[in-house]
C-alpha cells in the first residue's frame, strides 16, 4: 500500500510539470540574442571581406605604378621602390591571415566536390583541431597502407586483395586533396609542387586500379608493392621528424601554427633533418626506375594495355617534380647558408 501511495504521489507531481507550467522565457531570450549576434557577425564578415578586397585592389594598382616608375629612376629612387614593394608584400601577407577567418568562395576543386559550402573554421581551436586530425589521418593511413602492401607482396598473391589495396590508395589520395584544400581555405600555406603531388598520385592510383590482370601486370606487381612499402616507411619517418621540427619552430614563433608535414624536403627541415635526404632521393630514383621499367613493358610485343604507358609517364612526372623540387630547396638553403657565412666574415 505504501508503495502504491508513493507511486501515486510521483505521478501527481509529474502531471503538474506541463509545458505551460515550465518557464521557457530564458531559453527563447538567449536564442533571440544568439540570432541577433549571428546576423551581426555575418554583416561584419561581409564588411571585412569588402574592405580587404578594396585594399588588395589599391595595392595591386600601387605595385603596377611602381613597376612603371622603376623603368626610369635613379638608384636611390629604385631602393625606395624596392622598400615600398616589400611593405606591400607584408601587407598582402597580413590580409592573407585575416582572410583565413572570413568566409570565402571555394576553389574550383572544392566546388566540384562539395559545392558552394562554407568550409572556413572561425576559431583557432577549430583550425588546430582539424589540422591535428589531418596529421593523424595521414599517419594512420600510412601505417595501414604499409601493412596492406606487405600482405599483398608476401602473403596474398590475389587480384582481389590487390584491387582493395589500389582502391584504398585512390580513396586515401582523394581524401588528402579535399582535406588539404579545406586547410588552404583556412590559412594553411601549402603551395608549390606538394599541392599537385597528391593530385598526380590520385591519378596514378586510379590507373593502377583499372589495370587488368595479365602478364604485364604480374611483371610489375612485385616492384610496385615493394615501392609502396618503402614509400610508406619514408612517409612514416618524415611525419615524426617533421612534426617534431615544426613543434619546435612554432614554439619559437618561426612557423605558422597551420603549417603541415609534407611528403618532401622543406627549408625549415634543414636543422637536424638532413639525414632524410638520402631516403628521399632513393625514393625519387625508384620512381624513375618504375618509369623506365614500365616504358620497357609498354614496348613489349605482348603489351596491349594503355595503362602501362600512362603509368610510365605518371611515374616520370612524379620523379621530375619530387627530384627537382627537393634539389631546388637544397640549393637555395646551401646558397643562403653560404651568404650568411660571408656576411659574418
């Protein structure tokens, strides 16, 4: 009986908690203020974007005028013009950092993949979280791809597992290009060959995926899987040493917080990371070796697949891009060090 009375009391107390009896005022008021602030934020973003566009146009006109003036001026005026151009470049870098916190139009690639969706992250915390998640994704996928290549090479000589591995490569590089484009929209200064590198790798993996089973495929299969294992190993080394180097440089304020590890050699890697150069150059020349092997297979009398010649050409492009870019960075760094030594002397 006591239990029944307690239940009845609980039911009566609950019946009094109807929507009309609950105070909803603070919730609606808070949401109203939030909507107002959101509209204010949107208006401020539009105003800032418009102002930056106008300032960029003024700087562009000023740079053009200075270039014309430089054609007929003396040495002192030329030094002044160079100083003004340096200031213009500094201002453009400031505008670049400001635009990282403002919504902007996506590039062609992101428009094709995502449509006209705003991918700008407004807080530093969100930007860093996305960057760290990108780095972890690269690390985990590198390990998975290494074990996948080892499994295909030593344990499972099967076309199905090869196709799964090649599909994983296509998906991985496609995902990297999308994530890198989002990071670039948020202020990450990824540029040069290392932006194009993943697009070329996506194409190469796609061609490998479509290469049908046959004698030509079997002749190149082991070489490609061995190369994939070595490439994953080098990327694993690069991740740990580059991330450690970036951490130190960010702590010293010498690098941007959104700088990423890349699959190549950068000038900021020089301190303590030059031991990676032999590994990188060996990988580059292995790409050249892959290209030469495929060109030979393309000239084989039994070769009928278009994929062989296309892969040979793509590996050659990868070799030239990687090798020449790394060589350029090393040459610039050596030259810069020599200039520093001469100035000190």
